[in-house]
C-alpha cells in the first residue's frame, strides 16, 4: 500500500502531540509494510534547516517540504472580516503547496492520501483532481470544540466575542469538510461521535495515537519528596490556560497542604509570567526539555489540568507507559479510555484536584496499583504495532471498495 501523508509541519521532532501523532502513524505504517511519502510544511514557527532534518527519516519517508509563514497578522485579521473563509484554515492554504502537490500527483500514484488535521483539508480539491487515491482525514481533534471551549473560558469580553466569531466560521468549514473525504481516522471514540453529531455520514474509525511502549522506563521511584510534573508545549493555548488555572487555584493550597512535594512545570515556549512561580523550594519552572524521558524518570505524578482542548493527550499515554500516576481533569483524559481510580485519577475542581493528589501521595499501595494498571493499559491499547495493524486493515477495506 502506498500512502501520501500531507503534514502540517515536519514531524520529526517529538516536541508535541501533533508531531507525535503524525510521525508515529507514518512510522507504524512503514513498519507494517506500507510505503509512506511525506509532503509537509516547514513552518516559520517550527522551522528546520536542511542540516537539522534527520537524514535517515528524510529518506525513510521520502520527505518533501514547502515553506510556510502562518503567523497571525493584523492585516490578515482585518482581511478575514471581509471573507467567508475561516482564518484558522486560510493561513495554511498556499498556491505553492498546491503546485507541489499537483506535480507530485501527476508523477506518482498513491492508494491513500492522508490529510493530517483539518488544516490540510484545503488541498482536497487538488487531490481529487489529480489522483484516484482514497482521501482520508486523520483528525487530531474536533477543532471547533477546542475553540468553543477556549471562547467560553475567555474572561475578556472583546476577546471572547472575537474567538466566538472565528469559531463560528471554523464550525461551518469543519462541518462541510467532514462530508468531503472518503473516510475519517479519528483519534478517539468521543471525536467520532462528535463528528457524527456534526452531520458526517462518512466511514469513521477511531485509532488512538500509538507509541513505542518499550522506550519508556517503567519504574516508580520514591525519594524523600514526591515530585509532580507537567510537560507540554506552551504555545498551545489550552496548555497555557491549564497551567494558569493550576497556578491560580491549586498550587499554593497544594504545597501548604502537602509541604513534602515538589512541582515541576516544563515546556517549549513557556510564557515569561510562569517563571515567576519558580521559588527554589516547592515549584520549579523550565523551558524546553532536551530529554523528556530523563526529565520524567525521577518524578511520580503527572498533572494534566486541561479545561479545554479536544482529541487525545499523547502525554497521558506516555505517562502511563512510564508507569506514572496521572491526575487529570475529565477534559484532559478524553479519548484515553482510562478509569478513575484504576489507571488514572480524575478531578475537575481545584479542591478535588488537591484531594486526588493528596490521596496518591499518602497511599503508596494505591500509587503502585495505578502505576501497574497504567502500564498494562498503555501496552494493550496504545502500542504502535497494535495501532498499525488496525489502520492497515481500515485502509485496505477502503481501497477494495
């Protein structure tokens, strides 16, 4: 099976859930015997110089890339008021990418064209015109839900109104495109249901983000202090919102209730304001982490205090594979199929969040049991080999129709 993967950015750096989702599905398909060719944007925000692109991966996925500056600009915002286009989407629609894709499809034949997220959907028309391949949307999230939640949580009236305006356009576009592909590969059963409620009648199967569970050190270490951590890309607004909520409503009462804990907050593009939380006694704030596996190894509890967002949080799956105790909101745990008290702890209010952390810290047997269950769940449901087999079967069924 020959697959063309259209990527929002070059996903070789495993720095966020989107990159991990794009890279791991490609890697799994190749391991399963498929040929994968990757056409990606090399964005200004995540730009990789030629010598920074891993040569082996470039060859493995036959990488081609097109430069893109998708920055939000004042002029772009103003112009968007006079069009019916979604500004979320139009920033990723370029004539250069259309040209490169057209030439590629004229010269090569594919069985499947896999569109990584709704942001690559503008290229569906070119794919239809120049290829007979089955076109599949690999939906990382239901994008409208993310922005609806962000808009609802915005305290500034003008920002809330503007976010609502953008979300309405995005909603209209997403509902239209959910009917245009041959099939949809969603990350979670919850996303599948949401897409069906939005009117999609396409074949939809849910495939979680897969990981190589063998990469993770599965050991729960106990030191003189229990260490909590959050690790996530901080240029994603739901993560910023989550840490702001944790800092405002949970951090101080938590360390007062449990003085024998440390809190470690890390992630690329960490807002400057959050570094003010660093106090050298109980809270430590970092920027990007070069070796995430080493960063989490000596820590026991992962916090995922998300209030908005959608899809599936790959960091939870990675934390489970490493045997960490995860304390998450319901939103954060969406799509993982985890069960509160079995392989995760769920809390949706500041007081409940503190109580769940306290429960874990004071009950070592509970921590060990949840850790063992989390490792088992990660291996059974989220290993790359399991996911690849299921995706290949789904794609084969589309081709033979």
